[in-house]
């Protein structure tokens, strides 16, 4: 009977742990601090801070690494409908006309080159994202744990977007120059401007690809963050075990 009760209790603990999201983990840490009445209160509190900090950073490191590795591979952008870079809206009318006169392959080539440029630039994001994680304060960690579902992604946007754009742009420029993408794009943009369908501010292909590459990185990071929140046992099991262990 005693053995059965222990098994049931263990099962309930696992079920509760699997139901936790990152915000729930933050609540558990607070409960650990508030409920401890032993002489080790300070030790438990310090352990909770450290393990929560280290565990979250480990999970985020794994998430951003996966996101960047996926996008930086061949077809990382081109083969993923969620991040594939299309022709700018300002060129959609030109694209339609090109396809009507049998020039669809040229439009496809333009799209291919833009996505390849993004794939070449994205690996630069890894160092910036990892450094951003290293620089997280405990207050940042708590804010992410108790914040909205995309709190970590929003943190990355705030701390890395400017530097990431600066890193991406020259790589995109070099990639587009190697395949004469800018010349091709400008040719079609000029055609569009003659008919009033392309604005001058939309004619910079390098800026366009750079921004789309940034958008792709943060979208994939957000997906990895969602995975961590939905399955904390699978993503950060050691963190949860140590937090529950400190509560005993």
C-alpha cells in the first residue's frame, strides 16, 4: 500500500512538472523561497537563483543555436515557407508581368539569390545571441520567466537587432554582388518605377534582404522559445529537478 502511494505521488509530481511553462517555473522558485523554514533558507534561495539562471540560459543557448543552424544551412530560408524571402510587394506587379510573358524563371532566380544571401548572413547571429544570453542579469532572467510567452525573443530583439543588422548588411552586400543580384533587382525596380509601382525607398535590395533575414532569425528563435515553454521537462529537465530537489 505504501509502495502504491509512493508511485502515485511520483506520478503526480511528473505530471505537474510536465504542465509547467517557464512562468510556472518562476512560481515554483518563489514558492521554494517562501515555504522554506529551515536554517538553510539562504542556501535554498541562492541555489534557486543560480539554478534558475543557469538552467534558463542553457535552454536559451540550445534554442538559439538550433534556430541559427537551421536557417544558415542551404535552403534554410528558401525551403521554409515561414521565412522564405519573396520579392518585395513593390515588385509583385512586375513579377506577375514577367511570368505572363514567359520570364518566370528570372523572377525565381531573383528569389533564389535573395534567400541564398540571407542564408550566408545568418551564422553571424549566433555569437550576438549567445553573448546577449551571457549578459542577462538575474532580473532579466526573472522577467523572462514571469513575462509573456515571447519574453526571451523580445529581449533578443532589444539587445541584438541593431548589431545584427550591422553584421548582416555587408555579408548580404557581398553575396548579392557575387551574383549581381543588386543589378538585376535594380533593373526590374527601374522598370517598375517607370510605371509608378515601385517607390525609390523600396529599391535597396540589400536593406530589404537584411531586414528579412533578421525577421527570420527572430521568428525561429520565437519558435524555439515556444518549444521550451510547452515542454520544459524535455528542454530543461535538469533545471526542474534541481528546483524540486531544493524544495525538499
